[in-house]
């Protein structure tokens, strides 16, 4: 298995957590996003979208983090990353989608760069933008998690899964931009529970071989 | 079954297509996004995220369009909306995610409004933004579809499914903003094949009871 990723990519971070939870070993191919490796023809042949992650496995080239994780969960079912009942699966996938659709893509590097140029905004406006979309998403997520008995030690019960995998990299991003986390006690509690697990901690950007300041 | 939606919402449009393909009848609850119904406490009690769609079914309140559609596909398996093999499912989910994560959320109403105010951009800059993210996403999608033998009359083989459900509302948006579609012949061809089917055509914004100019 070969993971095309980048230490700072939240989407690659998700896949690293899933691979760790499944105890699957993998080889790294580092795609340096700030240097633009993702736009080189070599990587576009792997993923024409020019985004990370991509996962080479079982003769397939898979892209998009959540579909990759669902694939891993289907092919390597233990431990399960989504519940066995359809309503539970829908809940977990929805919690993950709040991060993966409604927060993260709006704050992606390419979007922030578009705000800087051509739109010409200063770094301060870009940071307000960044925090605005995390706050908006976390406000909904916090209410959904706090109000539902299905929430346990983790987002859904007492076993970490797809929703936690999406949540943790987003909290790490929020911490990096010094977002005030006190309005989101449930998110913070779950994040801390996850980070006590090796599978999550070892996937952190700071612990990747391609990490740089 | 009750669908909380809005004629113009692409995410609600996806769920309408899925319900039609499954031949499931449903009641409509219209949430007028331009008027701000989604921020009223009545709707926030349904979906704390304040976004459409939401689907009330079998005693559950489901949110997020793709998780809703996967739920419908699991509980009402005919006709299937994702392939039966894990790699096929990963492909279809990834194609859907390109639209649902990497195009649509960046062009969502709330994001466009943020560009207008507080960021203070003119309508022309907002339209360039809108088309930029569709073009970027469609370029990757076109290459993925055109290069893969798994693509058939529809995104994956000759049966419409999850990827087509995500694609069609995005093409409808592109047409509305007069995006030049000639660089995307495969996308255009698949879109036309979908729109020949009642399930897709009847879900179009223009054909919803809450449609307005």
C-alpha cells in the first residue's frame, strides 16, 4: 500500500488515522503541496484532480479521503469504522461530512490562496475567513454531538470511527489558528479522547517524516 | 417520509433524484434559503447545522445529502445506487465527493454571501469565483471519467447512481451561470443521458412546487 500525502493535509491525516486504526502498514509518497508537487504531470497521472491523498492498494488507485476510508473499512473490516445499522452509519457519515464538505474544503490551501490572489486580501482577512467556517461548522457539530445519546466517549459510542477520523484533523487545524475552543466542550472532549490513542497521535502532522516548519 | 428542501439547493436536488430513482414517495417541507428559513429556531430544531436537506424517515432525522442517499440505498436496495464491489464503490463515492466536497461547498449560497459582505466583492468577482471552482473540479472529473473504461452511458457503467446524482445538479448550476461546457464532453454527455430519465428531470429546480424566479 502506498499513500500519497503531505504532513499538513487534513485529508491525508484522516487516511493515516484509518490505516493506523486498521493496523495496516503503508509506504509514503510525499507530495509537497506548498512547493506545487500536486500540479506536476507525475502526480497528475496518479490523481488528475491534483489533490492529496491518493492510495495505491490491491491494484487500485483510490482518491478522496472518505471514500478511501470506506474502502479500507469494507476490505479490512476490523475494527469497524462505521456502525452496523443504517441509521448509525448515516449519523456517522453525516458528522464526517460536516467537516469534510462544509468546513475543510472552504479552508483548503487552494481556496486561501485564491483569497490572497486574485482577490487581494490580507492575511488577517484570510484568517477571519478560516476561523469563520470552522466556527460555523463546529457550532452545528457541537449541538449535534451534545444533544444525542448516541454520542459516547467518541462521536458515536465508545469506539473511534469515521466521524472521529474527520473531526481530529479539523481540531488540529483550529488549534493551529488559535481558535477559541471553549464553545465546543464535546468536540474538545472527544478530540482529547482520540489523541490518547496511538492511531490518532501517530498520524499527527508533527510526527510525519515530511514535517517541516 | 418528509424532505426538508429548497428548489434551488443542489444538495436537496440530489436527494430528490435518489428518492425518484427508488420510486419512494415523500412529502415536502420547503425551507426558503434566500428568506432565511434555515436560521429560524423551528428549522434549527430539525437540523442544528441550518442547512438543507434533511430527511425524516423511519423515525430518524437524517442530514447531509450523500449520507442520506447511502441510507436510502441500504434500506431500499433497488435499484442500487453504488456498485457491489468495494473498488467500484470507492470510485463512485470519489466521483461524487469531487462535486460534493471540492466544488459545491465552496460555491454555496452562504460562501457567496460572505464574498459580497463582509469581503465587499462585486457580483462579477463572485461569478468568477463560482466558475473557477466548477472549472477546476470539472477538469479533474472530465479526465477521470474520460480515461476510465468503467465509465459507460453513466459515470459508472450503464446504470445511473450516486456519482450521476451528484453530477447533474452541479451541471445545472454551471448552465445557470453560463459556464462554457465544451471542455467537458464526457460530463455533458452523461448529463444529457441522465436528463432523459424522469427521475432526474422531475427533480430539476424548475419543476419543484416552491420554484420562483
